[in-house]
C-alpha cells in the first residue's frame, strides 16, 4: 500500500517555483475502506510505506476501486510521485492508473502518464513518478480494476494554470483575457470598454474627447453599453444643463458664489442660475436676496393656532401654539385648543333632597336644580320632567341640558 502526498509549488508572486509542498485544505476519499486504513492516510505527510504502522490507505479489491484527493482549486499538474507499499503485496500497484480530472465524478479526466506496471520495478523502489505534461485539473484520481488501491504517499507537482489558455469567452478582436489563477476575467484594448455581459468590447466614446461632446473643462464622460452611447457628468460644484453635456457652476454650492441671505435664507439652484428663499418666519425682500423678519404670530392667517381659545408664540424662525388656561389645552396636532375636563361640585342649599318629599326647595340655579333632580331620579319637579333616566328642561326653557351624578349629597357635573 502507498499514500498520496500533494505538492503544488509557487513563486511569491503566484507563479510556480520548485519543491514547495501544499498540504493544507486537501480532502481525500476512496471507494471503500479496509481495516480502518482511511483515505486521509495517503495525504498525512508520513512517508512510512509499512501498512501495519497506520500511514497508508487501502480499499477492497472489487471490480472497480478508486482513491481521490481534491486539490482545492485548479492546477496545471506536471509530475506525480507515488510511494508504493513496501511491506507486502507490492504487485497490487501494477495496472493502477492516475487521472487528473476537473470534476469530482470522474468527469473530464486525462490520464497522467502510463499505467503503473511491473516494469516500474515496484519491488526494488517504492517511489514511482509519472509525467503529466501540464494537465489542468482539480482532482487527482487513482483507479484500479480487480485489485485494491493501496497508497502510502503521493506528491503532485504543478503550478497555477493559464485559465485563459484553457478556453475563454472574451472578445477575440478587441478584448483581452486576464488569468487570476482560479478563473479569468475579460478586459478590453485601449479605446474600448467592456459591455455589461462581461465579455464583449465596444468602442469607448469617452476615450477620445473628439468622439463625444461632454464638457471637457468641468465635466466627464461615462461610456454606456452600446457602440454609440455615452453619458456626460459634471465635476463637484457644477450642474449638468438641459443639453446634457454643458456644465455650469452651481452657485448654491458655495455662499461666496451667490447673494442669498446666508443667515435666514437659502439658495435654490436653477440650472446655471439660482433664486433665494427664506426660512419660516422671514420674508424675501424686494431685492430678491435679503430675508426680513416678520411676526408670524401677528397675523392669524400666517399661523395655524386657535386664535379664539389660544395664542401663538414665536420660536426663533418658527412658532408654537398655546391655549388659554385653565379651560383649554393643546390638541395632539399642536394647533387646536380643546376643553380641559372639569368637575363642578354643587350642594343642596338646605342640605335635604327637597323633591323626595314632594316639595321644591330653592336651589342656587335652575341648572343645579335640574341636575340634582336628574341624579335623584325625580319624576317631576318645577320646570323639569323626567325622561329616559334624566331630567329634561321643559320646552319653554332655554337652559342648556346638563348631566350629573350623585356622590352622597354632592352633585357633580361631568365635563362636556
């Protein structure tokens, strides 16, 4: 039995050098496992070729047996070095084949050198090499028919492949292919720009100012996805005009470029021109630049406060609304005034419930008498009659109806 040890060699800049081993991240697998001799033992870095000492992998001897290691990425493999088992059954290596594959399912495989055979003198030297002629692949696969795959260590030598040389879809006329080791990306020759498909190249109308009419002094040109299109833009503090290529200074970008009131006003850009506006609480003077203070609370048409139940208070450049206490308070909208809930307490003048005894005693007001009788549930009293659970003013009365409730001998008028 022998194992596989993988070595991929690089320069510091990412190009292959010599004799540098890559071991991290390799994942090994095999068709079957015998006596705990798992696939990972073939990439454990131990070159011991004695199976009994636990550093070799071993499969069953079925009709088709395999061992595979995932190199983690695509490589251009040049040489494979296999270490055969030395403690017995060495002949089982004969007829084994090494393939370099791009897929893990034995797809797109190329055989690396000739199959192993007795002519490799496997009895005298456990180390055997095969040249792979820079075959590109990610998976190293050792297969054997009717005999077990027994491996102790295998070293794989190679480099980052030229992905572009393996086939690419970049523009063959005006484009270039760039290899980044694991994949490739397309670019374009000078004077051309890459289209959104990431492959095709179109004329870069922005490459030569003669090909576009963008403002060359204060603007820039951005190519689009077609051969005859581009977009113009403007530098900071400049605004693109309606002609879509001229750039004029944005006078609002700097207070030194406009005459607007920089304390209480603001500049409003209007293409290559500007207009001035004022903050709330100020009005624009006839000169079109100066902002004049005015009392926004002095004119009810200029604020939303309740001028009947409340008042307006200036607050810097704005205002806020208040309400007349204690009867009113501000609504949640911040403008309207609503009544404050209040309770009025009245007591009977003589302390007795006159209507209960059939007579009418003098109360301080007709409304109090009405309220008291309503709460007492009296069927009739002077000027009132009982209807639907409350005393109602007679038709000839102009007094506003009130509702109350009884607490002992105190009658409370709830808020309306």
